[in-house]
C-alpha cells in the first residue's frame, strides 16, 4: 500500500458532473498504478450508504466545513487542512444518502459520525451478511474473500483488555487448496461475516489484474480497490442503495398494514443480561433505549425508544430468538441494525424473517 | 348470553359451548367471568347457530399473549398464545378440546402483538415498567405529554377501540405514576392542572445514563452498568486503515 494521506492540491470539483468525472479519473489512475507496480493505491474510493428518515428532514451542518455545491449535493473539506479527507455527499434520494471520499476511511467515518450520524433521522445502512451475499449474487461477482470480526460488546469484563475479540480476513485467489477449502468452509459456516470481498476478472486479455475488486462492509460502506468501468461501479453503488431502501420501505409498508413482528433467530445464545445493561442505559451501538417490563420462562419483554428516530419499539428477546415490533409509522431501520449487530455481538449466524420470509437477503 | 353475561368470545360445536375472555390483566373481574359458563346462548344466537342442547366445555378460557397466566384463578383455564406458549387447563369438560389444547405447541410463526402493553383495567403495579420505557421516549424528545396520551401508547393499536370512558381508570393510574415518578426523577416535572409530564431533553449518553439510574432506583430494580461498551459506536473494522 502506497502512503498517500492527502488528496492532490487541485481544486475539488464543484458539481455532480465534475465529481463523477473526477471519480473516473482517479479510478483510472489507481488502476494504472496497480498494473504498473502491483501495489494497491492507498487513496481508494470509499462509499458510505446512510439511511435517512425523511420525517426528520436532516441536513449536514451548515458550518464545520460543509457547503452546498448544488441542490442536494454537499462537499466537506476539513477546515484549515485543505485537500485532506474531502467528502462529497449526494442527498438527492429521500431515503438513502450516498457519501464518497478518497480519504482515510477511519477519518472519514469519524467526520460522518460527528456531523451526520449524530443527527436525528440519520443512521447507517446496515448490510447484514445475507444482504452482502445477495449483492454479490445479483452482480454475478466471484468470491474474493471475507472478514469476520468480533468484539465482545456484551462482555461482562469491564476492562477493555479483557474484552473477548478476534478478527480474521481472508483474501481468496482463483484457486484454494483442498485443505484450505475445508477450513474456509467451516469458518464461513461458523462465523458471521462483517465484510465480503468480491470482484470479476479484467475484460482486457493482457491484464493480469482484476477488472473489479471491492469490499463491502456490513456497517454500510464499501472500498473500491480497482475498477476498469466507472459506470459499472457507480451503477452498483446505486443498486445497493436502491435495494436497501426498497427492502426497508416494503417492510414499513407491510408493518403499517399489520403489526406482525420482525423475527430473529440467533445461531449462538445471546447474553440477555448484558444486552439489557446496554439498552436500559441507552448507550452502545444498538441505538435503543429501553426498559425490560416482563420476563417469563426466558422471554424478556422490552419497550422503549429508537434513538435514531424517537419511535417507540417493542422487543421480545429470548437467548435464541427475538421479535421486534414498531409502531405503524415507525422507521424500521432498527430491524437490519439489530440483525447486523446481533451477528456482530455473537459472531454467529443470525437470520431475520418477516411473515416467514427472509428479509434484506 | 341468556344470563346477561358478556364474554369476549363464544365458540360452539353441535354439542359444546365454550366462553373465552381475552385478557392480559389479573385485575379482571373474575366473579363476572364465573357467570359465563353458566349462561346459555341468547335467543338471537340460538336462531343463528341452532337451538339444541349444548354442554359447557369448561370454565372460562382466558386467552392472553402476555406472560402471567399463573396469576389467573387456579380453577379457571388460561392459554398463553405468545412464546413461550403455555396453558393451564384445570377445568375442561370437553375431552376432545382438552386433548387438542394439550397437544398444541404454539403457532408456527410469531403472532401480532398490536404493541399491547396494558388493558383498560390494568392497575398501577401492572404498568410501572412499561411506563418507564415510554418515559424514555418522552425524555429523549424533551416533550410535554399528558397521561391520556401515554395510556394510549400502553394500549397500542387497541387504543382507538377503547372509549374515553373505558380508558378512564388506566389514565388515572398513569397520572398517579407520572406524579410519583416526577417527584423522584430529575428532569421530569408533573403539571397537575393539565395532567401532563414535562421532560427535560435527554440528548446525551450521560443524561440517558443518569435518567436510567434514577428510573431503576424508582422502580427498585438492579441497574446494570457492568458492560464494556462506553462509546456510541463499536466498529469492528476500526483497527484497519484502508
């Protein structure tokens, strides 16, 4: 990976058209660098999908480096540090915002967390494992690896050093040996995946590099390592956002007509005491602030608020299954959020159903 | 029925009649429910369903989706149709019905909950914890809310089906609890004139923690803080910089 912490000093594009032309140029430069040196460029395209509840009319903060370039198209540049961690935000879609950057992912994410994800009505798109698999399947891309990553957010150990954690990232080539294949298969069946790497071969016969290689993360973002067709990658970015928004709207439409619960099945047993500790205090990534109000024979019933939208939610939780019900007009982004996070908490498989059919899959 | 009793539901076969009460509250007026099995079909029902001798299938069947069937009178029947499915069948006369109910393992999928957390007759002790959940919503919004609105949230999607008079007892219980909560919990103010609670906005993790701690003390339950997460976000990918 080549070291490149800042963007080139040329003035950033000030329109959508200019921005997408820049994306095309930068992806081309990255591809040439990869082909010439075999090294993956550090300045890769990062995309974040943000879910937006239109009832709250969220907007980026007017100050703090954000400015409007054209209707629903914003640009961020870190004040006092021109050229670093530039971010473009396309907020034209009323349900999904698209965030683009060539900056460092952690830095960009910290800015998004501070300026956008902290605002009421803005949340991540939570791309649980089944959704990631469906992205790969629909695009017809080949399996190029995966990652599992576990931090014991429900650990009983207060000392961060004692918190159980492990992570693994598997980069797959074209062929995997028989011995490795059995290990890979077992690990894929055992752990929940927090990201999938996928791609396709280059259409140019002379090139030995991938024509497209991306990694899509369950926490709603993607890194484009290389791509020889900018329109293809921009189309994929749009397809993922559209598909997620479509599933969410469908869930909300059905919920509005009938109060059937979203059903979860956990592959590993959930520590309900620790889950209760988080949601009753209103801290942690679940964005839920709830009160347990009944318990019988292992089924714990919670009611409280989704801190994303202030909607009232009911959650019935056992150690191997759960039911989530929102009010009729509630934003249901809590459903894929809980799905993704429970898989992360447990590092085991979690499935989500509505009326017996899998959701976001 | 012909003895002027009014069960929620009636089930009949050629030979049997069963009376059903939909309930989640042990505050039910059970004496009235004892009259149900003694009654026979009223004349209009006989006209529709056929006038023939039918035996009582058993004591009143309480059908509930709430936990707590153990709190119903021991001589009455109770079936919990929500997981974990359970039944108590001390008084069933219809042998076939008894066999089917004993075999029943629950619905294959989850049933609708209708966001129901209380019934109009629910008393103070039955709604305290649910109220603590709803108050989190009020607190997060920094809103002013009256007791009737909170009673509606407790009734979930059944709220529009209950008349104002029918809700009166529940609204009174909610008001009593809100007044008590406001006297113990920082950030809540009770306005007696409008039967409303005014909440100071809980817009930070610290404020929510403080409220939760005081609420737990008020509910007299153990408040757990022994979890490892202090951040709003835990990012499993944070160690990687791509």
